[in-house]
C-alpha cells in the first residue's frame, strides 16, 4: 500500500514539475530565467575582461620578479657578487621568510586601505625593489634587497584571492584563479625568453649582463602597478564599467551564494574587524589540511621554477638553449591548468579534482629522481608531467579555503594562512638542489616526491572531513549556529 501511495505521489510531483517548465518563473527581481542567465553572462564577461587581465599582469610581474634570480644565476650572478651556493640559498630563504610573515597582515589591512590602492601599491613597491637588485655589488646588498622584496610581494596573491572572492560566486572561482595563475606558467616561459633578450644589452653603463634582468623587469612592474590603480574597482558595487542594474544584480547573486542569514544581513560588506574571526580562521582544520598539501605542491613549484634552467643546462644544453627549452613545459602546463579549472568549477569539486591532477606530478618526480643521466630526453619529458601536475593542482587548492570560509575576516585569515604555510615550501626548494648533486639531483627530486605523496593523502583527508561536516549539518548538529551568518550556518555547504 505504501509503495502505491509513494508511486502516486511521485507521478503527481513529476506532472507538476513538467507543468512548471512551461511557465515563465520570475525571480524576486522580476526577471525570467532567460533574462537572469543573459544578465549573468553579461556581468561575468565585463568582470572577466576588465579585472582578470589586470590581475594576470600583476601576478605575472610577481612571478617574474620572484624567479628571475634563477635566470640571473645562469648568467653569472654568483660569480660577479662573489657568493657561494650556500649564500645564494640563504638569500632565497630570507626572501621566503619575509614573504611569508607579510601575508596575513597584508590581507587584514586590504579592506581598510581598499584593494584598488593596496594591490597596485604593493606592485609598485616590489618593482622598485627589484630594480635595486640590478645594482647590488656584494652579498650583504643581495641579502637586504631580497628581504625587502619578500615583504613587498607577500601580500599580492592572498590579496588577489580575497579580492576575487568578493567579485565571483564560489562555483566561478577556480576558472578565474586558473586564468590568472596561468600567468605563472607563462612567466616561466616568458621569463626565460625575456632574460635571454635582456642579457643581450651587455655591459652598458658598467652593469653586468644579468643586472638588466632585474632593472628592466622591475621598471615594467612599476608601470603595470600604476596602470592597475586606474583600472581596478574596489568592489563590484562600485565598478564603473557596470550599469546600475548590473551592479544591483551582481551584488544580489553574490549574496545568494552564501547562507540565507548572511545573505539577508549583508554582513560580509558591513562586517567589523574581530580578533575572534582571525582566531577562528587560524584554528580551521580544513585550512591546515589544504595548506599542508599546498606546501608540498609549492615546494615542487618553486624548485621547478628556480632550478629548471640549471637542470636543463646539466642535461647538455647551453645557457641560451636552456632558456628556450624551458618554454615548452610551461606552455603545455598553462593550457592544462585552465582546462582543469573549468572542470573543477563545472563539477563544483576542488579536492577530488586534485586527487587526479597530483598523480602526473608524482609520476614525473618518481621517474626523474631515479633514471640515469644517460637518458636526458626522458628526463626532459618528465618535466612536462611535473609542470602539468603541479600547476593544474593550484587553482583548486588555492580557491578551496575561500570557497569554504564565510565572513570577510575569517576568509582573509584562512586565505593568507594557507599561503603562509604553503610558501614555507620555498625554504625546502632553496636547499634541496645544491650544485654538489648535479646532474642527477636525486635527493632533491626524492624530497619533492615524498611531499607530493603526502599532499595526496592530505587532500583526501580534507575531502573526507568536509564531507563529514556536510553530513553533520544535514543531521542537525550545526543547528545551534543558525543565524551566525558565517560558514558554520547549516545552510552553508562545504565544497569537496
């Protein structure tokens, strides 16, 4: 009897559903579904055209100015400054230390100063500092300038992620992160080509060849920072390139992407700073799991970016050939990165996607760490798997915490904390590829391999944890947080 009743109910529901399909259902703003979809496409197109190119240029400059020291090294930086490999590595470590400690403070002041001022200001500052690197003449100068460079660069990436989370809904973030982060892949290719061209300037003005890499790239960064000030809006509600109806619709769709209580209060815009939100972000279990996984990924990325030219030279190529041959793995990785970001957004999955993207990187490092020097072509082929797996894993992990954090200051903290922990991988990268390990670099590759395997299991643990939180919310265990207007709200579903 019960089955008959259920079957009858399902038929009625199905009939009612098909009847609704023939009706133009309007949302609260009086828009039909078709009008709403068209307006969404128009708003996203304007945001993508106006904001993403600017952020891409900022991050391109950041990655160039961060890794160009690796290009300068192949053109005699160590010899001219009379520094050893260990001193060079210490200079890199100092940079990463100052870079890391600046991330959380930078994100906490971003809203107060405003993104339009803060992000370009950081860019102009590190551009000037990068130019100064071209004029250093000894180890002490190298150390001081690298330390200041870390302070000025540290706030950019967490600031961009936080900024984008206020412009796009959660299911739209990975693609946008992927598009601008692809600049990192392209900068690896562009950086090699640019370095080769800039060193052709020669010894003009008493400068060493490698110094022009820093001077010209730093000058370009300053110009980009100035331009960014005039193009970036502070918030979506103040974007001059959007019509009034587009602004209103854009704000409404962002609020609809968070729990109902948060949406109604609009507290993300009006939220005042509270240390309790910072502490809640610091104690977030998903943040530590994803950040620890990201640590392993960035250890691989930094070592890859800093030492790829050197590795290729050791495979039998000249310095100029090394710059050219480093282009191809980065170019392939950039295409795959965007494709993976699209898939991640379409499926609304982050960690699960990473469980697949990390596998090529693990295979690449496992092979290159253990194959003999008599197989240089195989080693070079493995760099494609390494670059693809590493870069394609970044958009999902980078957006994961922003997706699962509600409330501006908690999201600001988790976003910066994740990068603060992950960027510590830079310390690992600077010390695991000493010149004494040439040309095999077995120890360095093995360390990164171990970190990537650990990252895979940490991502799996975070997926399982987020799934448990969603089950607990469905079972009423989070009902006491109803009305808290943050990610503890039962209406807020964690993205896996």
